[in-house]
């Protein structure tokens, strides 16, 4: 009698099959791993022990350690590790060949303090008294935009502590408004390609719920800084973006006309030459109306913002609708004013009207 395999239906000898028997496996074959409840619990306990050990090494108070979740613990540990790479203990103040480039209008010697014998800090150490004198908080980024250092006074600007801010993510783009990502990337790339060149961009940053309820939205911040080499020889791994983040007035929403005290309007022909401007421009920029008529809008712009303004101008002139951009404009006293400029082409198509909200 011919016996056929129940699997492949081929003729076989008695008590044979083309499938391997369960009791006879190849000598080198490993059994499939099955996790048990006890093994899973042992792994969780091991992870908890390691996280608690990492938490104990953080240079913060015991009360703050007790409030840290595992997510916050890992975020702080990663921040400290990145800071330790860029600011090795014992190298502050001696390893920066271009110390004057450390921060715009700041003394780089004040960025680093001698490390303590017990727990050397990873990153700049600034006293509370010095931080209180700054018009904003300090931010240090790695070459790829990772957060390396945030000064403690960030809570006064955003209403979030360093730990709460790190819970948003570990890059600067995680704490910025999504609309500013492209502009921030362009400015950081420009600064990275030309070390020492100062760049500035304005964006809303994430804030606490209490801050949003009190002020009606997130906080607009002007980020001004530059890339500099922290150790020599310079390389991407030793370069950092050191910035001062200063709060500005809240950016107007698309459907928010804003206070009339914070804006002025100007009319231009298609090449952006002034044809008229409201009298309130004197309060914001210091120019008389007669001084601006006949002048080019581009003659007042900051050189770094010329490309952004040109892109806005081009889009509006080609009929793409209204365009909005945050630009720096030269005041009469030779200082820079931050303006949120909304431009639109009139119905006749022969003129462009700009509504400028003063942010600072």
C-alpha cells in the first residue's frame, strides 16, 4: 500500500513525512524565545535601577529628583551628555580660540566657571544674579540643532522650566512654532557655513498652559547667535551655536488686526518704492512721512532679511495673495526694529499695501 504525505501528497514510506518532527530538531537549532512574566518583570526592575542610578548623578536637588519622571530623567541625562562633549571639565576659558565670538555682545569668559570638585558641570555655569541681568535666556545648540544647554531663567520667559521644556523634544525645532522651522534651518545653515557670522530669526516658542491663558498665546522670541569653535582644532563636533533668546511682542494672528498703536501702513508701487505711509510711522521708526515717500523699502531692510523680503515681494507681485514675514527695519536712530509685515496687492494690481506690526 502506498502512503502519501498529508502535507505535500508525495508517496512516502511508512511513518515518514516531509515535515520535521517536533521531537527531533537539528543540533544547532535554537528554540524560539518566549518571554515570561517573571523575565519581563526582571527586565523592568533592571531598567528602573539603571534610571534611578542615572537620576542620582544629576546635579539637581533631591526634591527635584523626586519629581522627575523617567522621560524627564532621560531627557536631562542626554542634555548633560551633549554638554559634557562640548564643554569637557577643565577646558572652559582656555579652549576657545575666538572667545569674543562666544555670544553676541557678551563676555565669553563669563560663560564658564571652574568645575566643582564634587560634580563638574557639563556646560556653561551662570549665576542667578548674572542671568537676571540678561534681557532673555541663553541657548546652546550642537551643529545638528540638538539642545545642549538652556539657562535656568528660561522659566521667566516661557513659563516652563528646563526639565519641562526638554519634555517637548531634544532639538530646537521641537520648541519652535512649526511655521518658523524653515527659516530657522536656513539661518542655522548659514551660520554653520560661516562660523562667527551672527544670525537672527523670530519665532513663537512653546510655553506653559498658564502663560497661554494669561497672554493669549505662545511667546514670540528673537533668537540671535552664531556658531563658534569651543575647542581647537575646529570641527563639527566641537562647534556650537551660542545664542541669546529675547522675548518680543506676540506675533499677530492671521485674523487678528491687532492694536492700532502697534502698527502702521505703507503704500508702494510694484518695485516697493514708498508712495504713502501713515503718520504713526514716526512713532515706530522715527522717520517723518515726507522722508520716506520716494524711498525704496529695501533701503531700510537689514541685509540678512533682504532675501526673505524679496521672496515675499515676489509672491505678492505675482498674485499669490497676501504674504507675511518678520523683518528688521532700520530706525532713524540707527537701531533695528522688528516688524511683522503683511503685504497684499490691491485690486487694481498697480500697488502693494503693507501693514507692519511693531514687535519690539
